[in-house]
């Protein structure tokens, strides 16, 4: 196997062989790899000083060196490492030499994790639960104020500061998540971010990067959250409980405090420079249209997401390989089961394809969902894998988020649109090669929580959740939605989970600590997750429209084992509807037995079944 290395100099890592201006190595990325890996070679990026003219030698014949490249300033060195398949796990020493001296650095060959217990992927059997680590629970107060983190950065009174949530807090509450019934946790980025505080006169200042989307080190865990050992512990303990882990990866951009900003590895490492760059105009429609002009497309793909988020240039092969290897390193090092790729539509579709292929080549069950924040189904379907776009590219992307259906569901259950609009939105499933692969969701960390929407009610929130859990696709919840948390625009939608922090007087992790409405919502969410888990038709079955009007939508989920009928009634009164039994191939005399939400069965006669649905609720029947 050939590994490409990227070196970064740190105190104590290197030694000068002759002169003070000899080569120094401060960081190596990736710091480790595997002897039996599909990436061959693996390419290292080495950061340091005085690297001009450097040669790299291996002190062990099991590591072969090739393709050394040094940037114009002598601060970064690229090199391929080919690790022999016979190499055993351990440390290997490599030597860097120039005319003015030499130094060494270590590279770790790791033992591969058990593929049967890790890298499991995500399927329609799963229910995903999104957590912002800083906002969920504080399990280790010792990391609340790490070194170089000023007091202002750690302040629960500031909605944009660090609040203390961490990986240990998630470990401590795995039992709660198991009881709720979720099977996968998506954690917002755990990359190391800058510890300081941005001060300015804008509404969002002073602020920190508690959310994790401004990476300064792609190979380190945020010190407010814990360390790599704790992350591995979380993955292992979650797996023992049957809970998978999804990493939020961000290949599109880094934070403006990343060392690359002032000293990029290559001149075209980014799209532009801090002094001269395009700014993202969010003209998403040009990414879909075959008629968009080059300037529009480049402004959208190459523009910086904000002045604070420099845009990576995946058209540069070294950048693309670096980011693909980084994705695979996190998977292989931790054993995670899936990836959520941030702002995926703003990267070249060829890169999405290459990243997807690399993940599947090494980890066949691996799953990646892309954030395509667009309410147009034609747009979102363009990015999902399984079909070729007008550009001749199949992204091979496993899933993307169903923002169009989410948007319609919010409108329906806050009484902005008739219930039949759900059926109208689902007809665009014709655009997807397999609509069951999309990821549906109740809300996320970038949207207002349901209970803070105009027209929101608890009943509406319950219907929105039930519909999301019963419709086709892979459902995703957002922490706190199971207790009907409120939250307006960012950062209000990222409130702390009650009970996860010292001195909280309200503990919603415990049934005894929840209010009446919180408990009602929690039980409702748990019950619909359980219903989904117990019935394969809801997880895997085809969706068939049965009835729809301004107040009601009835649909069947049907697989080879069973047929389950879901009926959503938004009306303030009970509603009697008639379902065509012939539409689902059911003969007269068959019973519709209640599964949830009602105790009344229904009898099929003359090709129809009349069902009485209580007001403002969702019910489920099984065809016996």
C-alpha cells in the first residue's frame, strides 16, 4: 500500500542533523494508515520548515517512498508511502534530508478494526438522532475550558459560546437514546476548532465555533468535546447497544483560523485568497441547469460560503486526495457507520462521485448522506446517486436530505396548506432512482424548531413527527424534538437539552422530570419509532396513496410480509373516510386491525373499508 503523507512541524517531533536551518517537521497527515487498504499509495502531507529540496527515506524496507513534492515556500511536503501487506502494526521511522540537515518522524501502521462490528452503514431500518455535542450534555467538566480558551468562550449565558456539552455526556445518555428507540446518532463536526472568541459589531458576535464547522485541524478532536480515545469509546459503547454513529464531515471549507489560510500547502489549495476570492451567491439553481453560464456556476461552486469559511479547491488533485483520505481515516480509525457531508452541492460532482466510490471500495456498507439544502425535488434528486445527470455523472451518493417533503410537512401541520399537499409532494418521487433512500427529517440545527413556527401546536408537532417516521425514506430526528423543545432562528434553535448540565433544574432525560406535554410528545415519538421497528412494511414497503383531502391523508406501506395503513387526520373533529380495498388487493371480509391511535377495527365489504379516525391524530392499521 502506498500512503501519501502531509507533514506539520511540532516541537519535539523532529531533530536537526547538522545546522539550525535544517528541515523541521511539525505535523504529518494522516498520522497513521493500514497495511491492507484500498488506497495504494496513501499520500502524506507533511508540514514544517526548511523542506525545500527535501528527500524522504524509509528506515524500514516494508515502507516504500515515492513522488516527493515540496511547495514553493518549503513549508509543506507531499510524499507517497507504500506499506507492504506483510507490515505488522507499529511505528515506522522515516527520514527527511536536505543539503542543510536532516530529521525524522514516525508513522503508525494500525491494526484494522473488525469490519463485522463496525462500518455498518445506514438503512431504512434505522432512525437517526441528530446531536450537537456542545448542547446535549456535559459529562466531563474538566474539558469545559481547555488551554487557550478564554473565559468568554465558555459561557452558557451566551447562545453562541461553548456551553460544555461533550462526548462523555453522550456516552452517559446512551441508555436514554436506546430507550427512545433511535438506532443511529449523527453528531455535528468533532474536528478541532479555534478556541477563541470573535468580537465584532454584527448580531452574531461575540461568537465561538462551538458547532464545529470551522475546522482548524482535520485530524484532531475538538478539545472542548474530549479526545480520540473518548470518541472511540463512544463508538464502541454505542455499537454494543445497537446504536450506530454518523460523523458530520466538512470537505467544502475550513475555518478562517486554519494554519493553511496564511500558509497554504499549494497556491491553488483554496479558491482564491483571503484578500481576493468570490463570495458564494447561493444561486443553487445553476447547479442543476445545463444552461447555466460558466460565471454563474463558478461563483456558486468556487465562492466562499462566508468570509469566515475559505472554500477548498477539490479540482486540485492533491486537495481531492487529501480530503478523500481524511474521510477514510476517520472511518477506519473510529469504526463509524456513516457520514453526513456538509454543503455537498457546492463541491464538484466528480469529487462527490470519487469520494463515494472511495468509501464504498474500502467499506462496502458505508453510507453517506449529503446536505442539499433546497426545497425543489428536481434539484435534490439531481445529486443523489443511482442515475446519471445531464453532465454524464452519477455521484454515487447514497442519500440526500428530503428538504422538499420536510418543507411541505411543516406547511401542512401548521395549517398553511391542505393535507392533500403531502400526496402532491410525494408524486415527485418519480424523479428519484429509489425514493426509499432519501433521508427524511423533522428538523435540524439550521432550521427553526417546529414549536416555534407560526401556527404550531403540539398536535401539529405530533402529526409532523408521525408522518416523518411512517413515510418512505430514512427518518432523522433532532435532539429535543421528542420533548417538543422550542427554538427560533439560529442560535435559539440550538438550546441546551434540559437536564444535561450542572445546576439544571429541569431534567427531561427522566420521565419524572418532564412536563405533561413533554412526556406526551416523548411517548408519542417512542411509540412511532417502535411501530416502525416492529413492522417491516413501514421500513421497507412500497408507498400507495389511498385517500386524500384537505384534512386527511391515508396511505399504505406494503412489502412481501404485510400491509400497514397509515391515516393522518388534521381536522379538529373525527373523520370518517372510505378506503378502496381493491387498490391494495384486499378481498371482502378482511379486517383492518388497529395497531396504534385507535381501538376500532374496520371490515372490508363491497371492495371498501370505512374507517373512523379521531381528531388531530395519526392512526395505523394492519391488514389481516
